[in-house]
C-alpha cells in the first residue's frame, strides 16, 4: 500500500482511521478517497429516526435547570438550549441571536457576552485554543472561517497569556477548570463549564454534538440562579430548538 502497488481493503481503511484516531466524519472521507462508500450515517437532527436523540438531549438540558446548558454542533452552532440560556443572551445584539446562534461568536463578540465576562482575556485565550485545536487536524472550512473571524475581533483589554505570546504559542497550560465570572444585571455569577458527548455513536451528527453545561462555582451563584428561575415566566427558548 505504501508504494501504491496494492489497494487497501475497506477494513484496512477503517483500521487506519481507527489508529489515526480520526472522527467519524474524517473516516467517511477516508473511505470515499479510497473508493468505498461511507461506513457511518450522517442524519439530520430533525428526522424521525433521531427522535430518541432529541428526547435524550431535552432531558439532559431540562435536568440542568436552573443552570444554563446548551447543545452545540461541530461548528459550535447552538441546536438546543434550556431556559438558563437567557443569562447568556442578556443584552446581546439581536443579530447574534438569530438562528443558528454560534456559541463562540456570542461569547467573544463585542456586542455579545464579552462586556459581561469579567475575566474575558482568559476566556478569549481558552476559546481560541479549543477552536484552533479543532481546526489544525481537519482544516474544516467552516471552522477555519470562524477562527479567522474571531481573530478579527478587538483584542482583549488585558493579556490573558504572557506578553509576546501569539496564536502559535496557544499551547500553554491554562487553569482547569477556568471559572466564568459573568455579570448579570446587578449581580455577579461564577460558573464552571462541563462538556458531555454521546459515547459509541455510529452517526456523524450525533458524534459531533456536545452538551455544554454551566454549573455554579459557589453557593451564592447557585442560590441566585434558583431564585431567578423561580421568578422567571415560562417562555420560548431564545436559541431555538431541534
């Protein structure tokens, strides 16, 4: 195979993809390049077959209330969120809340969450690092364009990394977990982000979904979020739903 004198079998292509730790989408692309049909389905989230997945996601998001939680796709577009998402949507420009809402754009845009994130330099660096690590092995056009766009936003007021650090050096260790101190009206919240994915998925769409849940980092934040949730009227999901 290395010399081009023999063609890899379908099983060998899948084995290579497994050893290279490729995502399902990349494994499908590898199979297509070798002349084979894709091995994994890529189903839209709104088809009937995905009803159990949508139900599971809604149950997870509901279970996290009153704390914010959202489901993002491979491009960090929000496909579903719970009522706690209103904390993030507060005071954001209307165009940033038009579906599909992009979680990274909402967080980093000057007219989004950025003015309310009290440690924005640190979050700026960590979010760019996460996106860069996704772009580097795949060169996926949508993610590459998103990274390019986010880098055009005005730089953080204070350096989140040591002076002189550029994007190529964004491999420095960052505090884990990095708290999200967020100003909400007259209060300050402290949140910690957790990320969950489906295990052993054989569908590309499902494998690329991630649930990002924000939990209180202190008792005061938990008490405030519980009170806000109890006082809030029932409304629609500001980020849309599947």
